[in-house]
C-alpha cells in the first residue's frame, strides 16, 4: 500500500542546512507506512549529505546520490520518479517545515480530494534561520480553485510550501526541463489551472533566502527576467487569460527594480545587465525618462553642449 506522503529532499552542496531540514521532518514523522522520507543528492562536491542522513535518519531516511550532477530541475524530476506516496512534498535541503505541517496538509487533502496542489503561507529566513520577512500570501479564494489570476504574473508560491498529488504528475508530467529558474512557477500554474489547487491559511514552512542562492545569481545577470518571458509564452498556450500588456509591464517592472537595487548596492555590472533588458522592452518615452534621470550616455552618443 502506498504511503500518504513522500517527502523528497533534493540536495546539492547544502549539507550544513540539511540537519535542520531533516529534524523538522522527522519531528513530524508519521511512520514508514504513512511517510516516505528520502534525500536525493545531485552529486555534491563540497560536503557529505549522506553522513547527515545516516547520523540523523538512523535508517529511517533513504539516500540516493546521482553518479554525476544533473542540475536542479532534473533532480526534482528524479524526486517525482522515486516518490511512492499519494502526496508528494519536494522540500529543498536548505528549507524546513514548522510544527503541524504534515498534519494540516493531510487533513486538507482528505477534506478536499479535488485539490491537486496544496500550499500555505511561508516565512523567509536568513542563512542562520533567523526571521527576515513574511511572504504574506493570502489567496482570495475560499476552497479549491482553478483560477490562477493571482499567480500568473508573479510567482507568489514558495517551493517548500507546495504539496502535489502524485496523480497530478501522472496526468501532467514533471517539471519542464526547458526552464530552470521558473520551472516551479510553471508547475504551480499548470497544475492549478488544469486540475485545481487550494491554500491553507496558515504559515507552516520556512524558505531560506541568502545572497549566494541560485535566485540571487540569476537576478544579477537578468536571466530570471529573460526566463519570465519564456514562461509567459508557455502560459499563453494554457488559455488562462494572460494579458499581453500586463506581461510587458511585469517584465519592465522586475528588470527596472533589479537595476535600481543593484545600483544602490554598487554592483554596477548587475545593474547594467538589468538596465539593458529594461531598455530592450521600454518605449521611446520610457527610455528617454530613465536615461535623462540617471544621466546615462549610450554607446556612440554624444552629450550636446
């Protein structure tokens, strides 16, 4: 008989955080018949997650290591492939859940069998686990919905708070490996829009946010905004009412925000990357406004005396 939960923990060079992650899951362990717990390591090179699993798991937690690095998205799909439970929770090896997480999700899944994706509000924490911010995610929908209007222009659902029925993956497939930064966002929109999702109105997990994370790296190069554009193209094929003007507004807003953020920090290379993207999407008047405001001279242009 399949367990209720598969808690699949992808790791890559984050063994120093894995202890907290495993402790948060094991403290809510429902037993082997109800919960599969497995760490899937993407061939870590800087630490030893297997040692952490053996020390804390004491045979309760399974461990799988890829013979070579496959990348985050393929590792997530390996998590799905290896999962045996009815409800799949992919919990990053540096994030963690709060007390009551699995009890609340089990109750929600039983009460709402038509909810194929379940999520909750999330707390942002720093490297040491100290509180940084509330995500403040509060859906206006009461009950199960296929309406993705609240998340189709901005991914407001953090990875660690998402639990998806295995049946949804069987029907719709795994994470889109064409994407990297936005593969989670595309998955949330796909599952909710096609099968239905629901929010638990509680804060039940923590997302670790730090400067050298993957998200921070792709913002420096503006790769995240470029992938937003690719993701919006995919969303358009789902016939979910995507508005072209709002898409363009979102792309410009994110790149401009990141430009000023990096400029303020003195990271001029990252600022330029984001400004270049913004200028590629901006109107003539928008370009003139920011070039004059920030006294930017484009290559080949001379300032009139």
